[in-house]
């Protein structure tokens, strides 16, 4: 009986999980349909609505006046690209983000100010604001839960990649062929001649012959030097004997005396 009760509990648990999964899936589909309907209905409105759920979405506003928008992002990676938009006044971007990564790209000559309520989220405003007349401000207002929000100027990451590439090119240009393959030593130019194999062989043979002749002449000179040394040795001995003779004292025979 205990085994039957345990099996029944397992079956009930699996059934409950399946029902819960179906409920979540149905809710996801309904929310996605509602988000799509809201976005389509706002096509003619001055303040557009952009929604994303469970997807990667890039929203581009090009060559038109941007008056602000509302943005919703749930479990998505959403990019709002305003790099080519036209700003005629200060605008507001209202958004809510849950479990998402939101990036807002702004053109040059526009300031950005954030007022975001966040829970377990990170917010970065990388726009360098300038205090000058005639520059409009984008006010980013919203709520972020378990999300990452980033506001960057146009070409922010592209410029960093270009700098890295230029550094790499500069390192390559540091290689100077004229220094390593210099054809001048001091003030004398070094001529480089190209010879064929026959000339190379002939020159090699002539060099060998010259070296043999030089070695033979060296040998002859050595032999002559040895002979002269031998001739000079007896003369030295004779001079030594003469010196010994002169140095020996005279002996006197007592018997003769």
C-alpha cells in the first residue's frame, strides 16, 4: 500500500508540473500577443511603444524625428538604436526591464540623464554630457529588475576597436626595412652581385687553387727557415767553445820547474 501511495504522489507531482508548465506557456503566449498588439497600435502615435519578450530585438530609428518612447523588455536582449535619429527637443524614454539586457544608443551632441529604480540590476550611463546651449537631453526613466541597462554614445565600441587596430598597425609600421636591410656601411655603398652557378663554381675552384698555392709557399718558407736555423746552430757552438777555451786558466807543470 505504501508503494502505491508513493507512486500516486509521483504521478500527481508530474501532472501538476505539466499543468503549471502549460499555464506558464499560455501566459507567455498571451503576453507576447498583447505586447505585439500594443506595438502595432502605436505605429501612428507620436510616442511609440516597443515591446520584447523572450527574444533578441533591435529597434532602429533612422532619419526621423524622435519624440520619445515606451519600452518593455522581459527576458530579452533589447537594443534601442537612436544613433541616426533627429532630436528637436528634450525627450523621455520610459521603460520597464525584467531579467533583460537593455542598451540605448544615442547620437553625438545629445545629453543623457537617468532616473532608474533598480533591484539587483546594473545601470551605466556612458554619455559625456556637455553644458552648452542648443543641446537636447534624453531623460531615461524606468524600473529595472535583475537587468542590465546601458546608455552609450554612437560608435562607442567601434571607436575602441579602431584604436586597438591602429595600435596593432603602428606596431607593424615600427618594422623598418631600411635599418635591417641597410645597403650602406658608413659612407661606403655595398654592392650586391648575382652570379650563376657556373661562375660560382669557377670562382670556388680558383679560390681553392690560390689557397693550395699559398699553403705550398708557406711550407717552402718553413723548410727554408728550418735549414737556416740548423746552419746557425754550429756557429753558436763554436763561439761557445772558443769562449770556454779563453776562460780556462793555464796550468804549470811542477816537474819542469
